[in-house]
């Protein structure tokens, strides 16, 4: 199994036409599924978007390709495959705006970089202002974004209505006073992001090892030496832990504790309908956000459950509140039907900002704490994590996201800008 | 053609004809019809177009699993897309139209996609549309979006209403077939509180159609008698038209009842969402028939054998005049027999098994039906309607042996138990090789709080397909769920021998790619056998990868028809067993639930609870512009004549500063903290000391989070030896109350402290302005003089005959009294004050005037000066932090290096050089850029207003260095135009010495 063929053919409309003539019998595997080698220069635990992007940029930016990405289940099967696919960078605090804007700008060319259509669609994103207080908060974001080099603007209720004809701007409770608008925010096809990175990593010779659970982390003299897995022991010079909801458990194997907790974030989709909403709308005062997928489903995000758990299951209570809010905002959705609901396990830090950090264990690096906002960050997160792993020290994108910031009180608190899920 | 038969139709009431419209055509059906049976009765087999290739599609099924026959229903505020015709009851005047085509159902331009189907394989879009970059958003995606989607979006708000209801029970039974009825009987007789839900309007499920005989009588008779028995039991609740949608943790069930779905506009709610807490759940949810995968299995006229039987027996509709039956099991022979008995032709039964010699095949042969064993369909002929089938050997590669003309095909690939409710909360499945089905693994049920099984699957849902086995299984399962030993004997069904099925995943077995690319698995999403094989070939090996890559099972039927066939094909492609592939996750709801029902009655003005102060109506009567503050509505200002809001605010401020004004401050949080340890508790909660506050005194206090950040502020008063009243911000009342209880219940559980939120028990009115005292004196009843009531004290007494507590506190910088009165007297006091103040030109002022006045005075406002990242020290509030106390919440946090750093941004005042107002949200610019290329900043504005008192812009903000920068000129960011120059000044702009408020 180890000598599996790596993907080498480019995707294009011509390749598609050519393969169609032979009934698509000639397509290669998108990624190889090898058995683990004895040792690697770097091992990344977690083949979600963040882990795969880390591996990709380790290879692309730093020339490190003797890399394995270990995955307990199937690649892209965690939060990468169960989010609401929103991409934006209209963050308030400098470190957040920097990394999310880096991610957003990488998304712009990701399909071309990976030769895999991740369907990034900068269709525009609105955050509604529905109280005077909220409006002041978003105006602050517009000022901050301008200084940070992130393009956002404040738009009038009339402009909101033009962009979103189905919206009700004169609701009886929270009439819409305007919106924070990021024209280059939007959505992408979440699974494709994981698959595209996986294919590109595999093509570089990296090993993506699915169905392989980490059972332990070994070290000598305070420096990581390898990991015990269900597919045997794997030596590595460097270890990156990128496992979202289960970060605490893997950190525990590596011998340190993390300031994160895991909760389920709720989401749902409606039955598909013809296009009726081209932009992404977030309504934080009433707690709900909605976009329409290319398939026509209304994709709806709710809140996080009020208790810690690891079940990737839907619960009802937040869904109810979310739908009340969204029916007020978009009265025409009332007769649509909920097709499917689910929950994803998100890891939350004390300031709701991520950790991209060295750890108490030498050459062991941590990337976690993306909370409810991880998907949009994937390329930027991978970029910053790869730099950290390659150089052993954080670059400017990761520097402020050290796990020791909680000890110093150096919070990167975004709750000012997004009180709810983001 | 499909027609209405002259006789039969056990669910029809032929005395009640119903007119309806489909695509503009007036058609006729009967009471008891579904939309599907009514359409079929009018020879309307073509009902819609598929998602991707826009292929013509007709009915496949007769129940919730229908993937094709979805229509637009209704008009205007009752327009609804994607209405499933098989589960929607016909009503008089129903207006239906077909979906996903242009310009018409018969001639759909989108069908051009079908011609390119060979290129548009599963996942094709990941491999193309990559260049040029801008084209995805501007060209490709809009085209894809327009051709995707199903029904049209509604345009109007929903004309119907919905309601929610709660119930609880010992045993909830989902499914009113014979298994559910038997289960209800057992649990009901055991004296348990039972709720039995059936999604259709009818009891009994499939048994009457299948011709079962129970306890020696026709199934229908046993069903009627059993329902009658159950109806007599006071502990049993029966509900039809009620679908158990999902099972959640701890026995929480959501169920959707269609109340007026079939009688629109009769005033009743369209749907009712039931939220039921059950100790145990019995899933008697039956099984669904699987299609067979042969080329052309999606052409209108190809239907499930059980559905064909349903339409003939239940609704007296023949899907075709000549129906070919194709099967891998004995059950489908019942369809052939039913068709024959209805006088319709069955040219042949194609049985993929090598032999077919059981009682049912024998009976079919005896009725003169040709039976061909070991045979298969090579290909279905036809476009918008089946015209015939080409027959081949199942064991071969599709060489055509014979063509047979027909206008319908009834197919059966075996049955899959409906395991959704079993699986929602984690019940595991096992693969039953003999029956080729996943069924519940009774050793791994979803568990309840006590570790015992939460769900018991019974009957067909548990893998028993024969009535003989279903009834005892249901009785046993129900007894277990009810926690009793089975008593009495379960009903007994007459045995009917059936030979085992033989799994058939593609037909014929060795079909070449040309045939496999025409074998539909997921009809709605156009996923074919070849697509799943392609996914496997490309390494999308996990069943979840295959699902997501091909969109198999992601359509509105959520894979009810397609999933098992799809995983079998995947398993074959991967050369492994089906159980190794596993299933995708079963997620709620079982069938789609209306969003309006999930939201319930909470819509419009009351979509969230609406909190009004006792003085609310007065504000509305006086033209107040109300703003939402949390769930409250507060008066922002009271425009008079043609005043703009800002003109009104300026007028109100000047009136207060020169005379007197009233503010409705009732929304301020009021929390009673009482008990022997109350003082000690408050000393931990607030940064300053509250335990030594004198009775009758007021003290301003700050609260921080554990991390050290300022979270709320307000005036604390001491009512008696062990009772304090803490005022919080309007938005903070519930949060701070919960914060208090969190600490009391989780950390200091042994402290004797009791808290109560009395926010709504009192109205509170601020009387502010130099004439405030005169107004109170005019009301009379208590001494409010400066001598007896100095600043920061309070007194209880009587004003205007009302019992009041008067506080000498001020948030405006003026001489001010805040008067609390029991809520019921709030309006009376307000009106009395207005009356008494008339001679002084009293005004009502709103929240915005309050904001401006507090900013003029340099008072901070939670949420403006604070944002969750600010500590009291940043706001020059060090005086309110006790140095004596060993500890308080936030103390340790504030000692951390970053919070103790001298470089923190601190509060100062700002005045622009030209008197203009600094824009909201502006930052103070600093030279250079940071390592990420972002502009450097050194502070930001937190409150910025035009001060009508000072006739210029004033602002507060945070700046590196704080008041030490006094006199510096700095630049604030502007969204457009040049940065704005402003001078750093003292943040107290008005009455620095406090002579007015203290006077």
C-alpha cells in the first residue's frame, strides 16, 4: 500500500471532456491512502481544513514535504464538513483582522492554487445593525478595518434592502438601522476545501493517514519524539496538533492543559429553493445568520448549546430561537421546511480567539480554539501554523495568538464585534 | 395511461368530489385522495424535473420517501414550494404547479443538461470552472444556482399561524401501523401514560393493503377494533397526522401535527409542534421499499411495487394499463396479484432470483401471470413515460432477450427498516445478511438518563416484515418499554410464507458503464450507480465522502430511497462488505418540518418577550421614539411638532439643565441581596467595600469578571442591617443576577445570602434639574431638603400619597432624585410629577439626552466606555477599587502583566479643534504600521456627542498615556476625508466641582 500513486493530472474542462469519452474510467485517486512510514519530519494530527492547510503550506512555503497528516476518522469530517461556510474578515481586533484577512485573500485564489474548485464566492456579507449600540459597534469596526486594510463599509437600510430583497427592514421589534457590509466576504464549498488541500498535499508526497487515532505522545528531554497511533508508532521531529473539539484530549497526551472548552454549535438547512438571496446575512442582535447555498438550501446558523459535550448532534432549543429571529428578519421563509439539522463540536477559549502557539513540550505546536469561526480562517491558519512549525517561532500572524496570553491577560476579545457565533 | 378505476379505493369517499388545479388545468379528485393519487387519477404521471439533468420525473413512491413528485401549492401568503404530493391531502380548490423547469413541464430548456450528462458526472464542478478566476462568481455560479434549487421561493409573509404544545408520557409510540397499535395496547393495558403518533390520517399502515389477516379477521377490522379499544383508555392519547420528527437527548421528542394543512384558511393553526418528554420511546415506524438499479429506472411510470399496490388498493388508481413487475423478493408478487384483481394487465413478472416457487409466485402463476425467474430489466424504454422494457438475464451483461410493451414498471429491491428515531440519539445498527437490511442492534440501543434503553424498535422497524412476527415483536417491545412482563397474548396474524430475497444492487449484475450511467440511485439529485463508482475510484472512500462528493442522499428525501442501494454499490466498488462501509448519520427531522412550526407563536411584536415599563403607554401617547434595549423598549426622545430626533434631544437637555426633566429609569436592574453573609458577598462582587455602607446611604460600585474586566456598574444602597439593593444597568439585570447565583450556588454555597431580582416590581423615575427639589416639595409628603437628604443618601416615605423610596443620586450631573415606587403606582407618580413640574417647564427626557448629559459630566457608560476589554483602572476609577480588601472578583486578573502595564489606553476627554463632533467608532492614529502591515493606533473614541450645553462636540475616549497626554493634539480616523484633529482634555466637561449635583 505504501507505494500508492500520487495524484498528478490537472483538473480542467479539457480533462473532463477527455475523461468523459472514456466514461471517466481514467481519473486518478484524489489522494493516496498509504500506511504510515516509520518517521517524518513533521506530523500533523487532524486532517481537517486547518491541519491539511498547515501541511500544504509547510510544503509550499517552507519546502517541508516529508509530512504525515493523521486523522482519526475521515478527512474533513469534523467542523470543516459541518459549518455554515461563511468567509469574512471584518474583525475588530488587529490580530484577528490580520489572520482572517490573510485567509480571505488566500481563499480568493485557492481554487487556482489547488487546481480544485472550492467555489469561493465573494457574494458579499452583511452584519445587520439593529440597535443604536450595535450600530456604534459596527462603525468602530469600519474605522478599525480601514486602518487594518480590510475593505468594509457601513450601508443604509435602503441599500440593505437592495442587496437582500427578501429582508424585512421594518420589523416591529428591531428595525434595521443599516449594516456592516463586506463586499468581498462570502462562502465556499466546505468539503472541497478539505479535499482540495488533501489532493495537493498528497501530490507533494505527503501521507494522509485516515482511520488512524492518536493514542499517545512520546518525548525525550522535553522535546517531542513521536506519537503512538492505532496504526503503530510514528517518529517525528515536529508535531502539530490541529484537532479542534478534541484539543484538550490530545494536549493531555502531550502533557499540558489548554484553556479551551468544547460545546456543540447548532446549524440547519432548509429544503432547496430557487435563488432568492445572494448575500450572507448575519443578525447578531436577534441571534441568527443565513445564506443560500448553490444547491438552493437556506443555510442557517444557530447558537452554541449551553453545556459542554462531544456529541455532534442537533439539539432543539437554539434552533427554535434562531428560527424565530430569522422569520422576523425574512418573513417569507416561514413556509419553508427544515431538511436537516446537526451540531459541530467547537473548542472555545476564554477570549473566543484561537491559539496558534508553541507549547510546554518542545517542537510540539498547537492550533485550536477557533470556536465558532474556524472555516473562514483555514488558509490563514494553515499559513501561520506552517510558519510556526517550520521556524519554531511564530511569525507576525501567529504571534499574538500564543496560549500564554491568558496568563498575561493579553486577550484578543472579539465579543465586542460579534456577541454570538461568528 | 394512469386512470381512476371505477370500483374500489378503500380510503376514498366518492360521494365528495373535489376540484383542483394543476398547471392551470382543472382536475377532479375525491375526499381521501392525496395530491399524488388525485394527479395519477387524472393521468398526470409527469410531475416534475430532476435537480441536475432536468429529466422528466413522475411518482415513485406513495409516502414520505417520494423524491420526485414535489409541487408548488397555494398562492400568495399560502404559497409553498416542495410540497410532497404523496403525503399532502387533497382539498377543494387546491392550486398546484410543477417545479424546476422553464418554460414548461413538458418542454424544459434545462433538459439540455441531460444531453451533457456524460460530462456532468458526480463532482464534475470540482474539476472545472476554475479559470478564469472571476468567472466563478460572475458566470458559472449564477448559472448553477439558477438551474439548481427546486421550487420557487415564496414572496410573501406566511398567512398562516402555528402553535406549539407540550406533553409528557411514560411510553411514546411512533407509528400507527399494526405494530404501533399492538404496542399501544400493551402499554395502555399496563396502565402507562401512552401517546401514539401516526403521520398519516389513517391507522393501520400497510397491513390492509397487504391483505393481512389478524385474529381471524381482515386486518382493517382488527385495526378498527383496536383503535376503538385504545380510544376508551383514558391513559392513551391517539394522534393522527402527527409525525415524530426527531428524538433528542433525555427522551425529548419533537412531533409535527398537521392541523389545518388540509383545510387551509379555516382559522386553525396550519401546524402544531409537539414537544414531548417520554420516559421510553417505541419506534414502530415500519419499513421502506427500495428501488432496483436498472437503466432508465427514473422514467415516469417506474414506481415502487408497494406504491403501485397502494394506489390501486387505497385510491383506486391504476398507474398503468400494463405493468411489468420486477423484483428480487416475494412481496412484489402481491402487487401483481392486486393489479390482476383490479382487472389490469401484468405482462410479466421479472424475478431476479434463480427460482421463484413460493406460495405467492405460485398464486401469481395460477392467475395466469407470466413469471420469468433469473431475469432482469436491461433498460426501460420511453422518455416522459414508460413505453416498454428490454429484458435480459440478471446474471449477464445486459444482452436483450426480448422487449415487452408496457406503460408502468413496479419494482422491488427489498425493504429497509425506518431506523431514524432509533439512530437520532445514537442507537447502533447491524447488517442483516439474510434480509439485506440494516436493522437496530438491540444490544446497542440509545440510552436514557438511567443507562437503560431509551428507544425500542418494533415490527418492521426492527426488521420483521411479516405480520406473524410483527405483532408479537411489538407486544414484547412495548412491554419492555413499559417495564412490565408481557401479559396476555399478542394478536396473531395468519402466516404467509415468503421465500428469502436475494440482494440485487445492479441489474443486470454485469451491467456495462453505458447502463450503469443510466441507473439512478438518488432520483432528485441525479446520482447514478456510475457516480458512486467514480467517487470510490477517486478515493472518496468513506461513505460520508461519497455522499458529499456525489450528493447521494442529500435531497429532500434525505436518502430514504437511495442510501442502502448507494452504500451497497460503494461496498462493491471498494471490494468490501456493506457493514464495513457503514451508514451516513441519521439526523432529525425524519421528514422536513415547517420553519414556522419550529418558531411557533412567537412572531411579530412578540417574537421575543416584550418588556414594557409601567409608564410605557404615556411615552407612546407623547410621541416617544422608542428604541430596543435588550427586551425592553425605552423612550429615546420625544419629538414635538416637526422636530428631528437630534433637535428633540437638544431641547430636552437644555430644559433639564435650566429647569427640570423626568426620565423613566424603571428598566434599571434592581437586585435585592440579603442575609447574614450579604455584606461579605458584596465585598467579593464589587471592587470597593459595600459591607461598611451605612443604612440609608448610597454608594457607586463596579463589578468585574473573574478575568478582571469591567462588566457592570451601579449604585448600591443599604436598606437594613442585612439587606442591600444593587442597581445594575438595564441590560445587566438578568446577567448580573445569574452571575450572583452562579457564585453563590457553585463556589460560596455555604454563605447565607439570598438574592431576588425585583427589577419589575418597581417603577423608577429620575427627577433631574435645578428645579427638581421644588417639584418634589410641591408633591409633598416628605422632607427632601439638602440638609435631611444630602447627596448619596436615600429615604423612604410618601410623595403625592404614594409610598416611595427617594435616592439622591445623579447620572446627569444635575440636582437629581431617583424615586422608586411600586410598579402599579409608576404611572400615577409620573403624572403627578409632570403636573407638579408644569410651572417649571418640566419635560420628559429620553435615553439619548441621558447619554449626552452623562457624557458632558464625564460619567462612564457600560458598553460605551467598556467593551469587555477595559478594566476600572483604565477609566481612572482606581478610587472605586479597595486597597484594603484581600480579594474581590477580578483582582487577580487585574494583577496580570498586560493589565497592570503602564502602556494601557486610559480615559481622557477630547475636543476637536474646530468644534465638530468626532465620528462614532473613530481610532486615534499613530505613525507607522505593525508587523502585519496594519496602521498603528494609540487609542479610540468611546463616547462622542454634540453638547447643546457647551455648543460644541465633546468626546471621551481611551488613549495611550491617558490624562498625562492632556493638551496634546491627536488625529482621529475618518472613514472618508482627512483625519480629525482633536485636543486631549479633562473628560469632565460640565460642573467639574459637582456643585449642581451635590447642591
